[in-house]
């Protein structure tokens, strides 16, 4: 995914594989990341947080990692637009 989303990391590679949602949220916030997840908790938290993160909620049901990668690739333009919203002001 680095070709389309340079600088992306996954929780395993940064030592947060077994971390709770709060730890992942705090890490993403501290490092300026958006969160991509199949977990609705992150999407819900983004609505409630006073300084929300950008959250991309993958709603594909039971699927493989390659299915998620295909979805992220096929929706690249929409995702890029979403991530750039409000960052240009």
C-alpha cells in the first residue's frame, strides 16, 4: 500500500498489535495519522472526540486482508479527498 499511501504503518509494525483502542487512537493523534479499521468503535469515537481523527471505516464484513487492500486501492481518490479535507486551510 506504500505506493498509494506513503508513510502508512500498521499496528503490528509499531508495536501496538495487542493494544487497546485508546492506545491506538493516542498514537495516531500524536503522529498525525488517520485510522483505517473494520472496528466501528473508531468511527464512533471520531464523532464524539473534541479533536477527532480522520477514520476510514472498512465495512466489508468477513473478508481477507487482500480484500481490504483492494478496497483501499479502488477508493484511492475518494480517500485522498477525505484525508485532504480541512488540511488545506
